[in-house]
C-alpha cells in the first residue's frame, strides 16, 4: 500500500465509479446511471471517466498511515508500555488490579494519567475474560462504550467464581505474579511488572496465549480538551470533529505453538493470515476491521469489507488451537507480525515454542477480551460460541438454492423465471427481489406498475412451495409522504449528526436518514413494521434481505457514516460503527419473528455483520466479481466466517459484477452447491445467467450441481443443527477435521462439509482434472463413482463434468435421492444412507429432522438418530432427548436404500430387526442417473422408518 | 371452419370412450404412455424385461414398486423413484402430457386429470374438460388465425413478386433513363459552358472597352483619383467580410468544440458536456434538483455515449452550415454566441418561437441518433437553457411539440420512408416516358437553335439553356437517388418467397407504460419516451431461418453493451408487435406476429395437433 498524505487535498472530488451506486433510479429500460458522491460544496459529475475500467478505488479509503491511531500504534516499539499491576485482589469472583505508571519513572506522555482497572474472569470450558477500562471513580469525561447485546445472557451463568490466587515469581521478576485456575491443566497468570496476562499449561508451564508480552499495550485515556488541542481529523473532503479526542487502544497478543493464525473476517484473503509486518515484508497494511461498502473489492487484500469479527484463531501441530476475541465495535486494525519482527528488542521470551505475535489497534471502546484455550479446533469455536452464541437454526427452505438478480423486474418476469426452473426440472426454493421492486426505494412498498399484485405473486410461488425474499435497507428516504420517514423523524428515531440534527446522507433513494438501531425501543418499532398489516403486500412466505447496512452512505467518508454522528445514549458512531449493521439485522430478524408470533424461524440475509450475527441470520460476501480469482477467494472467505461463528454464509454464485464465462459459472455452481448459503445473484448490467441459458450441456451440469445439493440436504440440515447446538460450522477448513495433518493447515481450496465430505473446487479454466490432497489415515470414496482413494497424498482426479468430492471412510451420510421442485415437496420422500466403512469395517453418521420451520424443535419435536455400522450390522440409535408432552415430531419417512462403500464381503440379503424381515442386497448405482453403472453394494428397500429404532444385519 | 369444429367435438367424445377401455389395464401401468404399453406387456408374458437403456432387467413386481431399478426410470413410470423418469397423464378431454417423475405425488396437481397425485395426500380436481375446452378454443382460434394468415401470406407473396418485379423494372428503366439523361446533361453542360465561355469573352471584351473608356475619362478627370482609391478599398474590405462568413459556416462540430473551448467560467455550455451539469448542481443542490439532475445526467450520458463509438465527423458540421444558411447573420451570431452566454439564447427563444421549437425538435434528433436525420433538417444549436427548458417545462408542452412532430404516432403502424415516398411521387412524372421524349426534344432543339458562336449571346436562350441544364441535372440526381434507394431495398433479404417484402417501409409500435417501442423491419428499432428516443438497434438480419429479426448496434449502454433487439416472429393475421421486454440489460426482446410466418405446412401440423387432442 502506498502511503498517501494525510493532509486534505486542495480540491476534494470524490468519484465513485460504481454502477451499483449509480443506478439508484434504475428503471426497466432506460439506462439510468447516476453517479452520486459529493464533497461539501456540491456534486461533481465526471461522466467522461465512467467508461473506463472500474475497480477498487483504494484512494477513497483510509490506509493505516492516514488513520492517526493506527499510525501511532504501529510505530511504537516493544517495551513501550510501562504500566504495572498493583492492588491485586479477588473481588466478586474476579481477579482485579490497578494498572498504574510507576512514580519514579513517569512516562512522558501519560504522566498525568489515571490508573486503569483490569479484571480477569474465568468461565466454564477454558475461557478467560480480561477487561481493562478507565476507573469510573476517577470521573472520566465520558463513559467509554461497551458493546451491549452481543454476549449471550447464558454466558454469565458459566462464570467460575474465583476464590483465591497463588503468587509466583516469574523469570526472575522483581514483583510477584498472580496465578488463578482456568481449566483442567490450564492457569491464567497476571504478571504485574512488566505487565503481562497469559494463559499457560499447568504442568509444563508453557504459554498458550499472552497479552502484552512485548509491552505494546497503550490506552489513550479520555481527557478534557486543552487549549491548542486540535482533535479534528480530515480525510478527503470530510472532517471528523472528534469532540472527545484520542481514545484509542492497542496491544500485542501472542499465540504460542501456532503455525498459522486464522479468522478476523471480513477480508478477501487466504485462510491463513499472512504476516503484514516484519522482516522482508514490503509496505503492507494491517488487516482492517471496519465495515465498508467497498465497490469491486479485489481478491487479495487486507482491506476491510462489509463485516467485522475481531476473533482470531491459531493452530499448530504440537499445541493445537487457541483463540482470542476482542469485543469492540470501533474501527480495528490488526497486524500479524512476521517472525523476527521483534529482533531488535531485548525481550526474552520462551523460545522453544513456535509463536505468532499480533498487534491489535482500535480507535475507541474498552478492552474486553476473551482467551480461548482450545486445545482442539472444535473446542475453540465452541468456546467462542458460548460467548457470542451459536448460529440460528435455519428453515429448511433456506438451505436450498436461491435465485436472485438485480432485478427480477416485474411480476411477469418472476413468473417466467419460476416456470423456467420447472421447465428445466431444476429445483430452487427462493426467488429474490432487489431494490427495484420498491416504490422509489421506499422499503416496505411495491412499485405499483411492476408489482401490482405482490400477494398474489407470492401465493402463486408458495403454491409450488417457493418463498420470496425482498430487500429492506436501513437508509430511509427523506420524503414527508413516506410513512416510515414520517414516523422515524417525528419520533426522533434517526441517527443524529454531530450537531444533533437528523443525519442526512445519500443512498439509493437520494437524501436519506438512518434508523438508530442501537436503541431497543427503535428496534422494536422497526420490528413491528414487518407485521402483515404494516408491510402491505407481504405474506407468510416472504422473507427479508438487509443490504447496505455497514451502513453504506454514498456521500459519507469512506462511503459510510461520519464517525462523529451520534447514536442513542450519546454513543459516537466511531464507537459502534462495526455493530451498526448487526443491530439492524437483529431488528429485522425480530420483526419476522414477531409477525408470526415467534414460531416461524426468521430468514434475513445481511451484508454487514459482527460477532453475534449468527444468531440472527445469514450473510454473504457482498459484491464480488465474476472472475476465477473471486471464485477461488470465496472459499477461504466463507470458511473464515464459519470459523468465527457465522456458518450460514455464501458468495454470489457467478460473481455479482461482470459476466462470467460459462465455464466459470458452471464451476461456481459446482463449488457453491457445497457451501452453506447457495444463491445466484447478478448486477443489473450483466447478462441474464439463469442456469438454462447456456446450452443443454451446461444446463445439465448446473442442474446436476443444484440437484446434488438437494440430495444432500438431509446431511446439510443435520450439520446446521450441529452448528446450532455447538457452534461447529457446516463447512470447515480441513485442519479442523484433521488437526494433526500438517498438510491441511493452509489448504483453503478444499474444505469439509461436516466430517464426512471433502470438496475440492476447480478454480481454473479448461481443467480436465484436479489435484486434491486427501488427508492421511483415511480412505476416500469418490462421491460419484465410489472409487476408493488412499489418503495422505495428492490425487489427480478427473474433473471435467464435476468437481471432486469424496466421502471419508468411517462416515454415514443421509441423502434424499428423489428430485423435486423445492424442499417442500421432499418432506415425505424416503432416505438413502451411504455408508463408507473404515479399515475396521465401521462407520457412523447422524440424521436430524424436524418440521423445518418452527421452534417446536426447541421443545423436543425433532428426530435425531445416530447410525452406527459395525460388524456387518447397521443400528439406528436415538439421540433425541425425550420430548415434552404433545410436541413429538412424527415422520413416516423410510429408508429406501442403503449403500455400502468399502465393505469387504458380498452379502446376499439383510435381516431387519425388530420387524424380522429380510431385504435384498444387490449391486446398484451410487448415484441414479441415466446410464449409471451398477457397482456398489445396495440394500434394496429396507423400508425402515427413520423415527424408529432398528438394526439391519448383513447376511 | 365449421366442419372442423364439428368433427373436433365428435373426436372428443369418442376419445372419452376409448379412455374407458384403457382404464381396464393393470393398475401398475400407471404413468405409462400408450405407445409403451406394448413394451410393458413383456412383463406379463416373460416375467422380466430389460430396462430400456439395457442397464438391468426387472420383474413384474419391480414395476412401479417405488424403487428405482432402471437408471433410465423404465421400471418406475408411475412413481417418483427414478429421477430421470417420465410420468404420462392421459388427461382425457385434454392433451395427454408427459411430466417429470419429480412431479409425482409431490402435493401439486400437474396433470389436469390429477393422475400424478394418487397417494391421497391431496385431492386434485379433474380439470381436463374445462382446460381442454379452453385449449381447444385457443387452438381453434390459432387455426383460424393461421388459415387467415396463410391466405394473407399467399397474397403477400404474390404481391411481393409483382412489386419486386415492378421495382426491378423501375430500376432498370431508371437506369436506362439515367444513361440517357446523363448524356443530355453532359450535352447541356457542354453547351452551357460554351455559352458561358462566349459570355465571358463578351464580358472581357466589354470590360476592355470599358477600361479604355475609363482610361479616357481618367485622363480627363485627374483630380478625382484619390477618391477612387477609397472606393477600391471599400470593395476589398467587403470581400474579406464575406470570407469571414464562410469561416463561420465551416465551424467544426459545434457542441463538441465548445466543450473544449475556453469557456467563460460559470457559464454552462453545450448540452452534452458533463461538466456543465455540475455547474448546475453547484448552483442549487437541493434534493429535488439533484434528483432531476440525476435523471438529466442519465440522459446526457446517453447522449454522450452515442457519440462514443464514432462521432460521425462532419455531420454536425453540415448541420451548422445548414443552419447558418437558413439563419440571418444576426441570428447566427446570437446562436453561436448563446453557447457562451446562455442568456441570449433565451431571449432569442422568446423572440423567435419557431427557432425555439426547432431546438426542441433537435433534442429528439440528438437522442435518436440517425433515426430522423434524413427527415429533419438537422439543427444543432442546443444550449444549456434549452435543456433547462426541457427539464422545467410542463410535459404537456412537450406533448404538444411531439404531437405536432409525429402526428401519426398514435397509430400502431406507419411508414417510415417518407423520403422514399416523396421521391416516388416526384418520379411519378419523370417516369412518364413522354417526359423523357419531351426533354430530349427540347435539348435537341436547344442544341440546334443556340449558336454558341453567335455574338452577342442571346441572353434569353442562354437563360433557357441554363434552366434546362439545372432541370435536367436535378432530375438526374433524383433518379440517381431513387436508383440507390431501390437498389438498397432490393438488396434486402425478404425471405425465401419474399414474404417479408410487405414489411419494408413500415413501422410497428407498441406502448408499454411510458414508452413507445417502434420496430421498423429492415431499418431500425427504437424506444421513445416523451421527447427522447433511444435507439435499440439497426436492422441486422433474420435469424433462425426467418423466425427471428435481429436489430443490433443501437445506442450504447452506460457501462454495458450496445443495445440490441431480438424480435421473435409468430404467425398472425395482422402484423403486430407485442411482449416487448428487456430480459438482460439493454438486450431487448419482442414478439411480432405476421402472416409471413403462417406456413401452410405448419397449419397442417396444427390441424393434426388439434385432432390429436381428440383421441
């Protein structure tokens, strides 16, 4: 990144060459290109530039050097921090201390600073929470912002009340360190001078995670403005008044025994986070966490995108996995420091452990951090989920295929697209309408000409089991005749500008204001807007899409809201920026919950996200581009989201901007079919790209990809339930399943769906085959042919018509092989079980079923089975806890086919108990398709019910 | 037609009877098409048969046992077990249907007889009779239309043959005339030149004499010499003035030039400059204005991009010089000056409403690319104020303007080649052979009568020669232009039987919301909204063996392709455009019914199909 001068330029002409922005008044056939961006003097339009190749405009966004707190923090040298911990006590089950600057060596900058309060709390399952804030008894000018509504309420109940600490002298320190219990075999240590907080293994004493081991901790305390203080910050044409002055926080965090670090979405980068600073690293930016509507983001950049989750994981072969989460909603910048970055400092750290150091910098807020000890990958995600929640259980329909485009123009268009799916026998579940369906970008309204009968349209779709999704964004058109605006302005529900007036920005509808969703009362008001009586033209089959909720403000600094805008409770926008979209998403989701009396699971797709978003809905990776690189990067982006709690995520299939080559589109469908959220979407300047538009052969390939997804829905749904219970994501990086196989640690072109399927994408043109690494100690069965491959090496797999997918030995995967129009019609279809035995001839798998839409499952109305295959016998075991009275979920579904892969003997029949009948065993195809060869052992029509206990013994 | 209907109903009744007997077959035969019944009979006789794809054999008990044994679905014609299978609904009273096996027992009634939903989860009404009736009526109408269309088509084809022959005859005649006329014009030209030479000679002679006379006078009046010098100077200065005029006429493309020119700051200039819009905004950034601005900007960007591909050098230049010719010097000065000053143009508008209207017309022209250029005498004095005027004016005003311009727009069809038509009428008298004879005689007479060597030249005769020459060469150029338009016309592909000939020179329109779409086969297609026209494409070609018309290379879309229109053709007794749509950005689609597509062979198949439903 080149560093640009911080000084404002003499002329500020901001041009967003963004067709997405430009078409806010897009109409069905006249081209409406509007470039909207203004400096304070007015609007500048330079249309002559518009035809040039457009791409990410990095100069429109601040880099670290243009961001004073980042620049300051980044330039600090190790051992900058001279705070020490004093007054260490146990209070209310916490270990607390005061952090002070020793008198004899007053720091030149902070000589007048007040003590800070540090507290350490311990929670079940190996979680250490560390908070550092200003001392309220010292009456700081303003209470610093702590993000509410993110930590789940149950978390507090998991707190372990500390009773005692032990003192210990570490590394010959002059002062004591204080040691408290954390988890079996783990301790938390507060080292008072030099200040360090770390987690260590009890017996070996090896560090796991450490805070401030390099002394980079810095906490800018709020102070009263003195004469001559210039707190304003300028960027391009924008001025941030910064009435509270500098208040940033930064510190270093070390991950021991780490080979790689992962997480901190959202960035379009590799799964493993490359170092951003250190020897041999050219000018590079830190990973930025600042929710931004970045036009045409590039596929390899540490720049901030639509959402932010300040949660990092580390993994190493010897130590395992650790995690660190900083709950803070202000702009954050994170450096991953390359090894040797601290060579010049004299710090002595244990050198027998691999270590990755990181530098965390935030503009505001407090230190509220969580250390997760792991040690297994799934432990860490579970620990994180216990703080921020697991992902919501989606409705079954939402796990199917979604068809979107900006825009399906009118009711006839909708009808046509819908009927084409049937004509081509391609299943899909949801048809989406983008902004043009509204009356002038007034959300909750319909364009009267294009959509005169929205209810009828939805009912027609629903008659074939299909849903519709409409878009609702947070910017509200400032139009006195628009009821939302009228109420919001009357009730003072808008975010205010620095002067206290309703903030007036520019987005699709033109001049707009933004609902202040931080206020629970306003969220509740907003939620009511989704009632059928309020959102006219909505029906129970209509769900919602929240876009632009970073928030995107076309004429704001960095296309977002000014940092000095004010929210409810006198919170500055800078303090909660990254959570704005989260609150909006939350309110919308609550709205869908409310409209059906709380028993219909909401479906809300959001572009912006924050820790906790997983509880409210789905996210996607925003406005990507139709290139092979973007297909490639979508996989690590989605895997990273899964690692950091948001498992229900996806990327626009085909790429939003631009026209994908047919081959790219097909490959995109093939990969995306295995990713959690599966939606085709396209910019309105692009050609139509519905799956039937590219010739019969390509239609077949895309249909095939979508159908495979549908056959696997029972498996996906079971995995969504697993994620809902535990926080373990549906799609996982290989290392999560194979934490001891080093070859998997930085593999992000293949991924696991659950523990059973390995998917290798194809990301290049004209590929006839693909090379795939199959993890060691397992046999892998090709999903299509059943061919067995040995793990532990690279395999070259034929891939001209499909991407390589394998079932791992030792797993059982449930499928529904009958093809239907949508998930609704699949409800009563019978199952197929595919058993891939391991070297011991054993396999296991699960199946979870419920009504697919309500919350009855929370009362026990579900079926959860474990299938265990061992000694030639398949047994179905109940995993469900007994349901409360009257809430049983019943299903007549049976198992019509059981396929055995890797079974050595050749049985002729199978004996089924307790019904005491026999089923034939024969050779059948693995996948039923025309011309399929019969080659795998198949138990024909066992016809046992999925809800029952039974066993099937091969004879 | 009556006979058709009657036999039709008869068939329907008999088909119901046939069905009753078909039901007697085994119930496992559900979903089997009649032509396959024979195949499944093998099960009763031999016990097992092969799947159609030969992948396996299956037994009678495996037929429709809800388990897929044949990967091609042949053992499960009546269930959803095989993904690739097809289910046959008999649909008595309506058309039989083969549906995807995925539709069987999925809770949605797909067959009108409800036979695809037999597991009792839902009950489907048998709607075949009603649906069949509707379908039959539709089919009957379709057949009627088709028959009508076939007749019209036959007529059109015959007519086209005649007309093409006529055109060809005219063309060859015109070529012949052109030859003759060329000769005459040449002769007249020579004669004219001779006369002019003689006149020149005479003039020089005269001048000489006059000079001598003058010299004589000069000698006598010596003191007046100085004064005369002044006169000469005056004459000279006059001459240079007219040269200046010429330069103004030759001014390069005005709008473009002015944009780049050293403009007065703060003064808005030519309409298709983007910068001027900004100035506009700086003046007033209120919401409404911005909105307006947004739209306006779109328009102007449209305009701007029109010039993108190849700005057609010279066309504007011509306009300007034409303008200059039709304007007084003062008007021209104002018009050009107004590009810098803006204000004065407004005054001028007030003073001269006619000019203002012309300006309005001109905007249409701007956006419609070449569409009207042939008809309109181009006029390129668009100013910022004019634009403002458009923005702020009541739409009614525009409607008036537009209405006045395109009076016949309301009709859904009109002829476009008004130039062609005019030529035709003009040619009507030229095509009278007596005319040619007459002119030949006249010329001969002249050539005989006028003696170029006669001095002094007979002025009345030289006038006549000149007039004759002008007439003849005027007529020649008309003939030539007619020849070129005829050649162009005959160069088009009118279909294998020239069945599309009758569409030549016609335009078809459809109103869709606020737009009027115009489709002019062999010429162009456009979308008109109020006063602005967007060019959707030039005539490209027929495609898919005359089932599709392609119009391509229309106005460029911002950040997108050049607009194009695909017109799908369908048989109809009338030529009508319908179903205009924009499935992808700037790629339009429409439907055009025309008798040209009503092929007799297709009618037969329809007839056959009609009968098929009765079985």
